C-alpha cells in the first residue's frame, strides 16, 4: 500500500526522519514539465513507428516504458546530467526473423533516420538506439522479439558487442516489483497493451516505501560513485536487491535499513559474488557487468558496507546538526540543507500558532498534546531595546 504523508510533528524520532526522507525524495522528482515532455516525445515516437507505410510496420511494433519510468522511481540527475528514460519496442516476431541481432537494431535506427525530427538526435548504443533531447533527457529505445521458448512476457533483446540475443522480461519485472511494493496485484494479461501509455507520475506521498527506498539508493549511488561512474552499480541491480530484501515496512527509514541489512549480509556470505537475476526471467543476469570489470564488485561491496554504517548512524543521531551532516553526505549538501530549512520554517510556524509540544520522555517535538507532553510556548522575544 502507498504510504500516507508523514507530518513532521510525530510521536517518534523515526517518523521525523521519515519526514525528512520524504522531503528529499520530493526534491529529486522528475518535474512536471519534463515529465510531460517525455510523455509527448514517447507518444510521437510510437506514432512514427506505427504510421501507415512505416518500414517496420510489418512487425507490428508496440512501444512501452520500462525501468524507472515504468516503476515511478526516476531520480533527478546531478547537475549537468540528463534524465535517462528507457523504452522497449516489441516486435511481433521471432528473433529468427533476423539474420543477426544487429539487424533488429538497424531496423529501429533506420526508421528513426527517416524522420527529419529524429535523425539528428540519434546515437547508437550497445543494446538500444538513443534519442538525445539536449538539456532535458535521452530516450533509450530497445528493440525486442518474443522469446517463444521461455513463454509468457519473456523477450530476447540484441547485443551489439556479443552479436547475440540476450534474455529479458521488462513487463514481468514490473509486475514483480509492484507485487513486492504492494502497490497492487496484477495478472500478466492486463499489464501492457499496444502503445502502452506512460504511467501517471505519482506524488511522493502516493509512493510505497519500497519505491522511495529505491530512489534514495539511486541518489546515494550517483553521489558515491560520481568520480568513478564506470564501477557504479546500475539501477536495475539496486532496484532488484531492494525488492528482494524489502519486508513491507511502512516507514521509509526502517524499509531502507532492512534492505541494507539484507544486502550487506548477502555480500558477506555469498562467494565469489552476489548474482542478481531478473526475478521474472532467471536467464537474465542483471549483474553480469560485475564480471567485465574486476573493480566493480569490490567497489559495490565497499559502498554498501559504508552506506549501512551511515544509515545506522542516521537512525541513532540526535540533534539537527548531526542529522544534517549525515544527510548531506548521503544525498547531497544542497538537498539536505533545503529540506532541513523547510522543516525548520514549518516548526517555527507551528510554534507561532501555539501548536507545538515536546514529549517528556523522548524530547521529540509533536503537535499532539497529551499528559505526556509539555506545550512549547510561542516565541515572543524580539531582542533587547
């Protein structure tokens, strides 16, 4: 179930930390303007693929969002970077319809090159064709064919470097993530249809604690590996591990703590490395990049170990300065200061309205008056004359 907005004035320290985390997630939401732009561009690409006389029309192309855009876990990129939005163009044919996987990539690229709008934005990538919308985002379009051997919604996607087809299942993955997140129970038959629309962007208060935990992990990753992006863990690995070790906690602070405990235990006990498979298609090793760079997995282990220690300190921290320092290190100085300052302004406003009290036993500020709390009187001191 989605979590409700958490007011700052709660009976627990955990609730107050949750409030700060919600504010942080709010700060790196995909803004409405860019979200609408992405939606418009996505629909236009779909129309171009499906238009009468299209060179790929015989394959009945169906485009749909995958990854963070589908799961509502997109995170605002660091300064100077662009949003990375992922889409699949499913072709209603077998991979055997092509002599090589590269032909499927060329098919999509050639269709886009037939447009004056898209041909100047094209960039070839290993498994997709990218459209660059400068200063806003880039759209990665991944061609895919039905995997008849695996059945269900399993797909095969091309790989330029390997000159081979790789297993995947983005639709099944979305169903798995949503079931772990407890957003809803869905059957494969009603997951996607042709030209599937981008899901409406959820407000932070509408998201589950798993979705918010994934967003926090991705922002931490972006900062932690900013100077060595080549070994940074990819989003799908973080998302899958979060889904595996999430236990349904309502509190974001507690949910991420549980996730980090699970991942840390796994990397300490599983040898030679943790293997992260697509839970909806075990033929797909989402963590295969760790095999191509000997430094990548040790860097991941070090990062997760460090993050778990910092998270534990955050949940034990007392006093705004201590909390602020930890949040700055984890999620960025600017965002941390913004949310702390906004929270402080709301506290002062509530104090001026005579709505604050403090718990006698814990010292936690609350707006809930009771026999166990002492009212905080409005500040009417304006300095000495």
